[in-house]
C-alpha cells in the first residue's frame, strides 16, 4: 500500500503453512520504496495504491482467456523478495 508495487506469495509452499502474510514478510522491505512489507501489504485487487498515490478499490470482472494480460510482480519468499 505504500507505493503500489504488486507482490505474490505461493501459499502452497510448505514453509508458509499456518503462517500469516505478516509473519512471512517480517523484516522484508519493498524493493521499490523500501517500506516494511509486513506493515503495508493489502489484498489485491480489492485495495491498491495508484500511480498518483491515491488508494483505489475495485472488484475485477472475469476476463476471458483470449483477453489476458502479462504483468510482472515480485514473489515473496521466506525471508526474501525475488524480482
């Protein structure tokens, strides 16, 4: 929520079993803005930070497979963020 960067975590990873996202990201910083991830992550896409710094909200529509889009994001790893 600090800068709008998008992150993903693989909750099928056995190291994440039974942990909250705040526990997984404890001590990790956003590579873009250096803010503490455990204090700033929010569910996406319901709540997000826009390019101009505003907070946005929406519920996505289902996108047919023929209209997909590729977006790069960071993956949250245990004790680390990978780009």
